[in-house]
């Protein structure tokens, strides 16, 4: 098991258990305790967990994963499963998020139809709709939204009611909003506009 696989496994175990013990995990993964400590220290630096003297525990609040766990790199995870068909859009990889953008990505997306699209947004406002900080990312997400029969926007409560530079879609285009329970007043406003809100 390489370092990348260990990190993924540690995050999965932490999500399941809420707390990890260095010695227990070392025995489970057949690696040294020193290796587990280094891995946990690295993940703590990424703010993916909180280190304790003998292990780690999960954050009680939601957080974003670093780029290597999403976008282009995440396609590697399901690609080894034969029953899943992986399609990537092509295009230019954004250096900060690894999202694929540009004319090549737009060309591919213009040729497909989607049953459902899950889109992460930097801001979701009842009046302005869903938005992104970067206009290139917003453009691709807008096309995904337009090509989908059902649109699900994912944003933590700190992004509800916040402004964004570039619009992805209007509120009326959003079928479901997935967020946390941190802004019930904002969630109620979306429900009043006909958006199904799931608070997790």
C-alpha cells in the first residue's frame, strides 16, 4: 500500500469510526506505528483531522478535501472497478482545484446528457443563485447544470447567502441543495423558492 492509498484508507476509517488509535491502525494496515504517525501528521497539516497524543479524531465540522482527493485525481478511484464507466471531459486543469475547464471541456459536455449533476458552489444565494469565484469553473459548471435533468448543488452553510464573482445558475434551476445545519434561516428561504434542502 503506497502513501496515497494509506491516506485514503485512514480518511475512510476515520469517517467510519470518528477516532483512530496509532497502534491499532498500524496493526490493521501492517505498517509501522511511525508510518501511521507521519501519515496522521500530514493529514492534520491538511486540516483533514485533529491529532491527539495516540492517534487522531475527525473534525466536528465539514471541510474541503485537498485537490488530490477530487477532480482529475479522483477519477483514479472508481476507474479500477469494471462495472463503472469513467468519462472525463478533457480541457485545461486548473492549478488550484484540478478542475478541467476551457473549450475542450465544453465540447465534450455539449455532447452528453446527464441524469443528475452534483455541483459544488463557492456561494449560493436565493436571489443570485449558485456561483463560483472563478469564471472558467463557473462556465463549466453552468454547462453541467444545463445538460442535467436534475441539478444538486452542494455547499456548506457558510456559503449560503454569500456573493460570488461568476454565476453558475439561477435558483430556479436548482432541484436540491445539500448543506449542513448551520444556517436554518437561509435553508428555509431556498425551500420557499421550491428548492428541496437536505441538511446533513
